[in-house]
């Protein structure tokens, strides 16, 4: 594909994003759509278009350019949101959220990390697009039983819907896009659905747009070849860890929300990397507890702030290490972790 055609596709994609934002804003004002519903319409439209990127661009640089430009446009809209206009579709809610920025970052991470394994891109992004929207609409319309999180409440009905939609999506896509046996498909789908529902329920400020797709991607990438028995042990370890940290939450003076988030962070770190890599986050958490007791900070949610910082740093180093094939413990390039050749970067015609 020529350079000019790639640039034209990038320009067309940016124009389509503006068109989506403007269209949802105009329709929302005309028919009185709530801000949350407008935001979800943009979310679904953006996610569905992002699914086409690996087949739209045969090279990586146009996708990188598109993601960078999208981030720049979204930041500019955020800075000018007080003026209304197209920004109403993503900033018309009262709660503080950076979800649109995290969505763009997630698409970039998935695009560059999935290589020639389409299921690692399609499934996490489809879960983020459809499960999240279904959960939000269900919770808003039918939510009656609620549980407390730091910035308000969420509904059990919405979380249940997220689990069910994710489970169905995982079953269908793993059967269609992989060659693993059906028993393992069921077990892996259940684990993905449960983990995704946990992360979505305990996310805040739009972090679910970052943590849910990347967490599911990492679980898939590291467990597509894992035997069902080992998957059961992995799921049991999450349950045991969750029960243990919730039991000690009052002693540690942390909320149930923060306790669940800590458990998810430690579990994912150990599940997708070597177990020794859990040591550093645990030390950071211990130092945080000590510092919080000795000299409390001014943040409203210090535990969630720490989890955000640790997760962000981990994802950056994971991306850099996987891209370069070099890490701090073994500074050599592993043949299995080398970047794909130019001929393998296009997904067009790729088979599972």
C-alpha cells in the first residue's frame, strides 16, 4: 500500500471520528439523550471501527500515526470541553473520567502486541466495546442491587451482564479463531469473563478502558496453551487471594474496593510474568501502607492512586520489553520474543 493511500486512510479515520462525535452530539441534543448514553454510543462506534485497523493498514506506522493523532485530538477536545460542541458526546457526564484517552492507548497496545494472532486483538477489544456498553445500559435501566466503590456505587445487574456477554463472546471467538479443544474453551472463557467482570466493576475514572482489554489480552497470550487443570489452579489462586486480602482489609485500613484492586494487580502480575516479578509490587504496596500511616497524603483515594501508578509503570515496561526483546534480568533478545518481520506484520490472510 502506498504512503499516500495510508495517509489518506489516516485522514479519513480522523474525519470519521469527528463525524461520530458531532453526530452523537447533535442527535443527543435533539432527542435529549443522557450524557452517559451519548458517551456509550461514541464508545461502541469507536471500538467497532478499531476492530478493522489490522486489516485496514498493512504497515504499522500508519496505525501508530492514527493513534497519536487521535490522542492529540481527544486531548484538545478535553481542554476545550467547556465550550461544548463535539466534546459533549464524551464529556457530558458529571463523573471524572479519562476513558476516551485510555481507549486509544488500549487500541495501540493491542495492535502492536497481538502480532499475527488476531484473537488477541479482537476478543479484548470486542469485550471492551460490547460488554462494557451492555453492562452500563443494564445497570442504568435495571440496576437495583448496588455495591460501593470509591466514587459511588455500581450495580450487580450490570456486572452480571458484563460477565454473561464476555463469556458468550469468548466462547464464540475462541471456537472460531483458535484450535484449542472445547473443554479448554469453556474453562478459559469462564476465567476471562470472571476476571473481566472483576476489573470492570472495580475500575474508576475510565480505567476499565485500559485495564479490561489489556488484562484479557495478557491472560489470553499467556494461557492459550495452558492445560485446563492449570487454568483451574490459576482461577483458584485468584479466589484465595481475594478472600485473604478482603479478610485483612480492615487491619490494613483499606476499603473492599481497594482490596479487590490490589488482589487483581498482584494476580495478573504473577499470572502473566514470572512469580518473582510479584515481589517488587508487593514491596511497593508495603512501603505505601507504611508511608500512608506515618505521613498521610492529601489524595482522596491513595490506594487507587498507587495501583494506577504501579499498573501504568508495569504496562510501559512490559510494552518496551516485549517490543525490544530485552529486559533488566536477561538483557538479551530471545528468538521467541523478536519483533515480527515485515512480511508477518500484516494480518490480512492470517490464519489462527
